[in-house]
C-alpha cells in the first residue's frame, strides 16, 4: 500500500479490530489505563518510541512485557546502570577460538520491544549508543551495519523522584522519543480489580499472541495511508511554530516533532476507526508529543511554568480548523 492510496472501509475495520484486540490483551494486565495503552499502540503503529517517567511500581515494566506478548514479538530488558557500556546494548565482536575468527554477538537492542529501564542512570556515552538505533533503526559494530527487526519499539523508563546518580537525557536523545507520558496510579475500583486478579493468577503469563510481526508491519503501512488534509497540516504547523515564537520557550519543537505529531495522529485515527485525521486527534497528542521537546526560558522556570502547561496554553490559543472529509 503506497502513501497515496486511501484506506478502504473493509481495511479500516480489519485494522481497527486487530488493534483493539492487542489493546484488550494488554488491558488484562494493565487495568484501568486504556488511555496509556492506546498511547503505546500509537507509538507502535507510528514506529516511534515511548518514554515513561513515573514512580516505581506503577506498571512500566509490565506494560512493556504484556505489549511484547500481545504483539507476538521478541522482548528484551536493559537495566541501565552507571557502569553499563555501549556494547552491552548493541552487542560486540567476540573472538571464537574454534573458528579462529571474530563473530558478532548481538545485544539486547535487537528485539521488537526493548525496555530501557531507568535510562537516565547510564552515562552520556552509553545513552548516545541509543541515538543511532532509535532514529535509523540500525546499529554499527566495527564496519558492520545491522538492521533492527520490525516492528521496533523502545519503551524507556525513568524515576522522577530519585535523582541522585542520574544523568538527564540530552535534548537530542529526548527528541528521538515520539512521546513522553506517565502511567500514574490507578483509580480505586481498577486497583481493586487488579488486587483480585493478581491474587489468584498471573495474567501476564496468560496473554497470547494476538498478531505476528509481519501482519503488524502491514498494519503500520496502512496507517501511513490515513488521509491528512491541508487544514490539519496547517493546524500541526501552527502548533509547532507557536512553540518557537513563545516568549517563555527558549528552544521550540523541531521539524521532527511536527512529523511525529502527524504520524501519531494518523495512528490515533485508526484506533478510532477513521481513515482520516481530525483536529481532535492532534489535540489529544500535542502534550505527549511536544512537551518533552521544548526548553523553557529561565523566566518560565522562575514562574513555575512546566512544559506541559505551556503546550496546553498553546493548544488553547491556536484556533482549530475543520478538515475536509
């Protein structure tokens, strides 16, 4: 399916049903957080990456593991520590005494779903090892270039409370993440359901593969064909440009941010069983896509403004245009 082809109604129904089935499977483990699950699905369908900043115990690891099981792909976890080396992520050439030659031993990054746990605990040199693979979906070891499998999702976590011994992610690294969000604590009824469900069983072990990687890649290609009108494009450009002209923002959103917002909106449209993007799709994703990409001024910091509130104010100020249907 080329980018110029439109998604037919039958294709849309099939895509929507498959995506809903993935979300339903993950929701048996991550109870009462369908909005977060949908954001993770948007990241998968956009071939982007997700950064979760939240306190321990909220289900960040469980989200990654359950998503990998439902997608039918491979899952690897990387525990980031100060002594972690770049080769611990990408892999390295190891001398084989039997063959008297060097052979490549792949690292954990070569998987469909990769959990980068506490990513900000590793040093800048190790963090930079992720930059090429997250953007270009390949690693380079010596003179050998190796492609990552498709689909490929990095789900990174960081703890906003414990800051001792951490290294803040540089802007270049943050810009590689499609979205940044938090799972948060569940509502009381959802937490009660979780207590009862996990008391007698382990729902994660019961998740069956809903789809295979090859079928998921075809779904991703279908998402690329979702229609984006000129009016919606103008709306995205207005939002991105407003981050660059705001007096409270020192560094605005990059061109990559506008592309990320558009692709994520296409994926959200499919989740909502639509073959076209509407402004509400863009509005829903503006904060998770743009807030982590901007740098506030010193004045904004003194005023106690967060990047989330600044983006929210921009969304409230920019007029919404109704796209063609």
